[in-house]
């Protein structure tokens, strides 16, 4: 059986670029730049981050490449808006990108590095950091649940939305597992007595005098 070799920098391995993510968003429906930015905030942004200015800059690049076109829509009583649509070239570019093998994301997490050196750092700041992480992942889990109930109330999806439902499922599982891990880590740390690694100044002065 042919096996795909995953390597972060291998030639041909798929790395998601912002333009690819925007093209994927536009497969759902034509959108303005503002609507794309809101979509990133509420859905695709959970697994591909971009701020609004980055999105607007990338839209200009995609237009220059002929991957999208902008259509001005006249509005009464407010500024006209530009609605972006995928071109046939854009759909071909998205298919070409999607046909390449994906690359598992690498982890760069300073919290995990601190845990690696647990016996040499102060516990209380680490506990506070873990509490913040726990709340963050609980909040994201709740947001995923709300999206799931709103978009897929019966837990099923039409073929066109099957990928979105699968993405929600992995998002829910990820946030739940990480939140549970944070709870486990906090429980473990609570059994370790609070200690400081920096000798108080007055103690070191007494030792020097002695």
C-alpha cells in the first residue's frame, strides 16, 4: 500500500496559506470582505487564524491572480459593497491545493516547555496559567457546541456540509480533551507543595555574613 510520507518541509506537502482558506470559504457562497472576516472569526478561524487586515490584503492578491472576482453591489443609504466570488481559475487552484498531502501541525507551546522543567520553576504562576488555559478551552468547547446545535440541530449534515460537521466534531473533541488535561495537570500540581526557586535576598545576605 502506498503511504504518504509526512514531512514539514517536504516538497509537495500541503501548507495552508491564507489564500487557500479564503477560497475554501468562498465555496460556501459569495461574500464581502467583511463577511469573510466574520466567517474567520466564527468558524474557519478556529483552525486557521487571520486578522481582518490580512484578509483584505489577501483578497487583493487573489483578484490579481484571477482566482476571485469582485462585483460592486449598490446599496441605498450606505456605501456600496464589493462581493467576492470564486472564478473557474480559483476553483481549479483550490482543487490543486487540496489534492496535495496535508502536513500534521507541529506543536510550539511554551506551557509544555515549562512543564518539562517543572522541578526548577515556581508552581503558582504555572497553576494560574493552567487555570487561564482551562477557561479558554472550556469557552471554545461551548462555542463549538452552540455552532453545532445551531447549524446541525439533529447531528446530521447534507453531503455539501459533511466536512464542516466533521471539523466541528474534531474541534469539540480537541477542546474537551485539552480541558480535561488542564484539570488533570491542576490536580497534580495541587499535590506539589508551593516552593520558590529564588532565595530571598535577606537570607542570602545572612549567609554571606556568616
